[in-house]
C-alpha cells in the first residue's frame, strides 16, 4: 500500500513538472478560455435587451442575472469535468503501440492517467485562479450569493464527482480504440452531443418537455448540475437523490473502464520495437 502511494505521488509530481515546462503557453491558453464568457454576457444582454426601455423579464425561469450566473458557474464546473485530449490520447497510444509501456511495466494505465490528469487540473487551477477571481468580481452583481452550508457542500461535492465522471467517461471512449482503431468521428459526435446535453450551451430547463427527458441522462452532471445547485434549483432531498445517482454513475463507469481495459488488452496485438 505504501509503495503504491509512493508511485502515485511520483506520477503526480512528475506530471506537474512536465506541465510547468511550458507554463507560458499553458497560461496563455488558460487565459484565452475566458474570452467566450465575455461574449456570452454581451450576447444574453442583447437577448434580454438589457438597458433598453423594452427590456425582457425572466424567460423560462431565468432572469438576465440568472443567465450570467449560470454560465459563470458552468465555467467552473467545466473546469473540473472537461478532459481535453484524454480520449484521443488513449486512442493514439493504442493505435501506435505506445500503450505497450503500460503492459510491460508495473504501472496501471488508468491510475497513471488519473494522477496525470489531477496534475493537469492542479496547474490549471493555480494559473486560472486569478482570471476566475477577476471575472467573478466584475460580475458580482449577477451572482446569487452563497447558499446554506448543505447546498454549498453539495456544490463542491458535485465538482469532485464531475471530475471523476468526466475522466471515466472520456477514458472509456478512448478504450473503444481496442476495437475500433479510428475513433475520431466517435469523439466528434460525443463532443457535439456533450456540449448540448450537458447544459453547456443553454440550461436544460430551456428545452421544455425534451429537457425533462434529457435530465435523465448523465451528461447534466458535467455542467448543468453544479450551476443548478448554486441557483437553488434543487431542494435538499433532491440534492441527496441526484448526488446518489451521480455516485452510482461513477461506480458503474469505473467498473466499465476496468472491464473494457482487461478485455481490450486480451485482444490487443502489437508488433515491432
């Protein structure tokens, strides 16, 4: 157990150092990701006709301030749940044979990728904390304020679970490469549906009756769920139920990843050096 912990710490430490090598590029890319939220603030300001005599009131239960707050919190949720390059990286390793290093060395691939992704997020949060604070301060008049302690705890738990859910879902998509070497089309379709079904594009409440069915899918835990918690869309009982469902999804995805990796390795064949 102690040796396993040392291996995990070494992976985390090395991965952090790798990401800090190109810290200037990493910082610039992080800052650029904040530009869309500025566009969205102005876009929804135009939709709600903010500042005009015929300004619109709440639409589908969301006032203009609610929409700005929603997208700000979605941005935080996506900072935890998004896993850029994870699935495509796994597929590439399977396709070019690099995955052999996980089969010939005493290092668990999923464990390595998990701690490597944690390192990526840690560096991202350190770099992004300043821009996050600035954006939230500039938009402070739109934010609803901190809810009660139970709801706040549920919000932070949803972020952690969103990270686990996003990692396991993307890893599972990458493992499909054991059966289909070219998965770029599958990943494109997934990202397109994910953007819509997770509530990243618009709140799921705006989808009417269709949105009711969409909320039975697990994608909402990637973006919509954390934002809806902070906007008071769930009672305490509903939060307990939703968090329990999300935990169940995480457990199921973990089992699916282990099964897919074990079966994929059995049918995998690599040649050459």
